[in-house]
């Protein structure tokens, strides 16, 4: 999977799959026909997501943990688990670097 946001290096912090993702109140998400646009009010940028990216965002922002996100994606898509985990980590790092989400304890 190519970089989701290629213009800014991703945060290199440890990502725990027991954490949950919380979207910033400075982010707006709109879906249309299976694809989506995310507007980041922190820097007035916007990003288009394809069908898989849209589903990943939906799961990230509604699931209790990244582990739950991974399990749901594995049920919905034919992808090796190690590849999926790497892609989820990279996506979350890039979102963190743009202050679009934060990680919190799942409990």
C-alpha cells in the first residue's frame, strides 16, 4: 500500500494495538459513494480516501482498539495480517503527524 499522505514524514512513535484512536475535533469527514474526504482544520488541508481508506478511517474512529480494527479488516479484506498491521500502523502514524487523531488507552 502506498503512503497515505506522502508530503509529511510520519510520526515514529510506538503504536500499541491495545490503544484506541480518537479523531481530533479539528477534522471533518465526509463520505460519498464509498470514498471520503477528510478536512484537517489544523492546517486547512484535505485528503481523499479510496474505499479501503474510508473503511479504515470508519473503523479507526469507532472501534475500541486498534486490535478490533485489525480483526474487522481481516474479516472484510483478503490481506495477510502482518501486511495489514503495518499498513494500519503507518496510517495512524501519518494521522498523528498531522494532528488529525490521538491515541488513548482502550480502557
